[in-house]
C-alpha cells in the first residue's frame, strides 16, 4: 500500500539556496535566484564539472545562510541527471559530510526532501541537506545530441534547466515539511522522448489521487499545488486526467517548468525540465514567497521520467514517478 | 484508461509541429544551399576544373561553410528554422561530424573526439557504403549475363 | 536566361528533397538519423535503376548536394570501378568516389575540436 507519511516531529527547511544559468536568470522569475553564471560554464572546463560546481555553490550558499558549520550537518542527500550521479558526488566531495546519492530524474528534489524529512523524523540525523541539480549542456550531451548539432525540437519537448537548489533540513525553522508520499513508478507506454510531460503526468495523477484518498486533505486546503516540470503539455494532461476523476486543481496548480521560462519569447517549447528546475524554483521563488507569508500551504510534487537513451533505443517505453511533499508554515 | 487509449489521447492532444511553415523554410533554405552549390560548381568550371572534380569541390565548399557556421555556433540556430533544409544537404552531414567532434573534446582526442566523431554520421556511411557494395556485386554479375 | 533556369532547377529540386524530409520529420516517428540513412540508400537504389542520372542532368547540384546525391556518387563510383577492375571495384568504388567529402569533413571535424571553445546554448 502506498503510505502517506505524516511527520509529527515537524522536520523543517532551515534554509535554501538556488544557483542558475543564463537563460534561467533571464526568465520571468530570474530576479529571485540567489546566484547565477552568465555563461553556464561556472568557470569550469567541462559541462559535467560546471554542474558539480553549481551544486557546490548551492550547498555552500545554503549552509552559510543557515549559519551552521559543515560538521553540524549529519548527512547529504543529493542527485542529478548524470550517469552514476557524478554531478553530485564530485561537487559535494569537498564538504566531508556523509553522502547518499539518489536518482529520481526530475523528481529528485521532492525525493530528497521526503527522504531527508523521514530520516529526521526517525531520529537518524539531526540536520541534513538535500541538493539537486541539472545542466542543459551536460544532459543534452547525455540524452540527446551534441550541442552544436542542428536539429528541430517538437512543440511538446522540454528544455533542461541549468540550475541547482540546496535545502538544509532540521527541526527548527518556520517552514515545515508536514507530510510526504513516495510515488510508484507508472508506465503508460509512452515512448516519445520529446513528450516527457505526457509520460510523467500519469505518475503525478497516481500520487495526487492516493494522497487525497489517504490523507484528510482536500485540494482547497492548499494555496498552491506545485508540480515539478510537467511543462505545458504534461500540466494540461494532469488537469484533464484529474478532472475526469472529479478532482479540480485548475485554480491552484502551478508548474515549475512553466514558471522558470517565458516559453514563447525564450523559445522553450513546452517549458523547463530537469531536477534543477523544481529545485531552483522551489528554493528561489516558492519558499521565499512562503517565508514572506504570501502563501502558507503547498503540495510539491516532483515528477521524473526514469529512462535512459539505451532503453529508448531498445524500444522500451518511459516509466515515470512522482514523489509528493506537503510543505507549510 | 489503458495504455493504448492513453497514447491515442496524448498524440491527439499534442500540438503538432507547424508543418506548412516548416516545409516552406525547409524548401527555401534547402533550395538556397543547393543553388549556392550550383554557383560554386559554375565558378569552378569557369576556372577550368573538370566537371566531375568541380562537382566534388562544390560539395566540399559547402562542407567547409557548414564547418565555419558550426564552429561559430550559428549552424544550430539556422537548423532550428530550416529543419530538413539543412539536414538533407551535405551541410547536415558536415555539421553532424563537426558538432560531434567539438562536443566530445572534453573526453580527450582518442576516446572522445576519435571515438565519437561518427556517432551521428556513422549510420549514413555504413549503409551508404554497404548498399553501394551490394549494388557493385549485383552489377558485376549482371555484366556477365549480357 | 539559361543560367537563371539552371539555378531555378537546382533550387526547386534541392528544395523538394528537403521538403520531403521535413514531412517525414513532422509526420512520422522517423528520427533524422533514420531519414538520412533512407536518403542515402534511396540515392544508391535510384542511381542503380537509372532514375537518378537524368535528375542530376536536369537539376545538377539540386540533386547532388542532398544526401541522395551522396548515394548517387557512391553508386556511380562503384559502377565505374566495376567496369574497370571487376569485382574488386564493388569495394573500392564507393569510398573512392566520395572520399573528398568524407575526408574533408573528418579533417575539419578534427580541426574544429582543436580550435573551438565550449559555447553554452
């Protein structure tokens, strides 16, 4: 059974920090990110190193903001899109903190928060950090084509965000993680890598429905229902599918992939994706609004497409997953 | 909803690529590249190069232009609009080789550039040459029958 | 006037090849790599059955610059080589005929990897 985890010991987000690239800085919410690189290289020799540097900067920023020392943090939970999570491993090695690498594709941010909160709740650690990142250039190389290759994207395709978000979790803080739910992987037989929103939407539907069934919450209880990177296509499918189950989230739904870019003027097709997308938007924009008191309760649903190029070439469809965390003041 | 219905539903609602607009740009840019090839061809013939060599040289000139545009990072911007218009002419072939080489530089010159340079153009060469050999063998035996 | 017509034919036929590819990209699930393979093989096949040669006479670069023209060069090279050297020509002809373009592209690719620095997209 899919378990709805209600946290009694109020694990909370003590501080958060976001680092983004050039396109994200130029986007509609560009002002709210804490740090950025004007050329996406972050001063490094390769894109993979740039991604690692971004994670390092994000965690450094979050730790500084929290006023803690490195050795006060018991555990790092981090992930990215690269093979073997090298972005996180190489980026965070210098912190000398116990480390768990996780992979949840674009859902990694929500997965990291849910895991971290669970470990705090269980008393396995006092303070931990969750860091995630994605870099357009490194994931384009891994999943699609060389950067200079001339190709056309379809209207449903999404643009991997260059960004990273870090969160320090502890027990004293205004912003609480109230509950969480880990998703099941769902495969609806979608094989189109250029329509990831459609591949991920059913997983989001699955998790949202079980959450509403298992908790006493209703859609109206939340100021925002935030999905992490369904993009335009996936968001529309999500709203459609939920509506057919008599759940109407049209009023309070937002999608990180749609917030981060102006998808028309920035030519980003269906919007942003990648685990840096939901992480940087949550850290840079949504939690700051919550801190300021503009919003009180949100459902944050990270959705990820769990394929790799090899399985796609082998003709397999794209399984996807959605993890949910309920964050509130 | 089962998988089949879901896939029907998503392909029905997915916004289609603007095919008319894409085709217009593909036609104009692709046509332009071929015409440019003709200009070079005529020029080489004018300078006294034999027709067959001039034809090779014209293609090679286009390859060179694609190389320059790729190095300056503008080829992909043109291709975004042109689609098939830059893919199908020899420029697309050149771009796929040059872009692979640039991209794999960070893994070194042997395991990176050396191994990955044909990652996109490889299939074209494989099947082009193989079908050519096949044709040659068939042609060879056909000449006996005459 | 003749020159103008030459250019026009090259433009129209070359453009038409690109439009067919564009339709395949937009309307089918074929990836660009597959389309290019289809084009090269089609070029070899059409040349083999004698359809492509007249098109090249008519449109010149309009037929030789698209990748079907690559197949045309391969098939032509193979045929000439077989005429001269027999069965050995089936193996030497294709690469010989296209060597200029392939070699140039490879060398330029290598040079590009030497001289370019990374550019973010």
